[in-house]
C-alpha cells in the first residue's frame, strides 16, 4: 500500500537562538498520513545540520503509538495516543529532540490510522 502522505513547509516569522547564540529562522512543517511505519516530516538539511523540534501537535482518529526518528533511529519517547485527543508538545526553546546531522526527521506510527502532525522547528 502506498503512503497517503502530504508534506509541506513554509517559513514563519521569528527566529530562535541555539545554545551558541546563533539565530535560526523558525520553520513549520506538517504531514497527513495513514501509513504505519515511517513518514517523512522534514527532509535532511544537509551536511552539519540537524532538525531541532521546538513544538508540535499530533492528532489521530484512533488510539495508536507515535514516535519520532532521525532517519531510522528513535529520538523521542513513544507517545501513546487516544483517538480524538491531540498530543501537544508546547514551545520548548531548547527543543524536545533533534535529528543527527544530515538526517531526515520521520514520524513513526504503530498502526495505520489517519494522523495529522505539525511541528515548529529550526535547523541547527
């Protein structure tokens, strides 16, 4: 079964500073998917850069488990979701998690279910 995924990115106003004081443009990505396993949320940002997630929201029509991956490596805890109760990662200026350098950020679903996820992130 092919992935029913839609990925989009748009820059939003504002910036965040990393631990070295370097400003980074804040960005937003979202995905809608119904496929179990990995779905691309943010493409690799290139050599030496990571994707750091500052906030996000995930919603699902069924109960399932969700986590984030740096390519295929888990980088977040497993979040157990109840149907119709969104998971909110409130703004964390230090980031909830980040990918390894030059790795894509994937969202991983335990089962096939209609899921929407949106994140606010910065390249660092």
